[in-house]
């Protein structure tokens, strides 16, 4: 069964022509592509598979990721959700967050980075705090790298070391 999706394809962006369905929900239909000819190369198949993944149902992906992450979180975790709409904090506030985590009664501090379509409903309800690492939207792999750097910076701040100027 298809789900409603947002769709807009502009036929000529230079003319600023708008799609008649812009901003409207349309019923998703299964799509089948028939192709004749030689067997696809592995490189081409990888790219086709990547686009097929991008076209898959985003809601189902978010729900599956949400469920997987929720299965890894314990009831006594202090959960910090990294989200583009989260609270904007500075490095000193991140250090305070890390330093204060032990005073929450939690046994573990868990930072959660969402997938390409963000976090699901369960994570949004479960998170104790939502922060953003940047005003820019970051790929989840880049967000992981930035988070690791900020955790290192937090420890140096907490220890009074010179890494943080």
C-alpha cells in the first residue's frame, strides 16, 4: 500500500514554473522499471541501488531507525538527541552538560545522531535534551566527527587544559 508523499518536479527552473502538485500530498504508486540489454555493471548497480534507497518510504526508514535506537537505550540513560532544531549551545555549555550528567541520576550519557531523515517520534519523546552541533545541517557521519571533537574539547575544558582557548 502506498503512502502519501510530498512531490514537486519543476519542469523548467529557469522560468520558475511550479508543479501543479507543489505542497500537496499525492498517492504513491508502486513503480516498476523494465530495462533490456546487457547485465548492469556492479558500479552502475550500486548507484541504482542508492537511488532506490533514496526513493524508499522515508517514514518507514525513520520508524525502523527509531525502533533500533530505542532498543539500545536503557531506562536510566540520560539521552541527548542531536537535532537541527535542537538548542544551540557553546563548547563551555557542552562541557557543563558532560560534567552535570552524573548529577542526573543516570548511569550513562547517550548521544543520539539521527539518520538522513532525522529522529522518530519515540526518540523525540524519550530525549532528555535536544541540542544542535551547528546551524548548518550536517550529514550524520560529519555530525559524529563534530560530536567527538566537542566531547574531547569538553574534557579539556573540564580538566582546565589548554586545548580550549
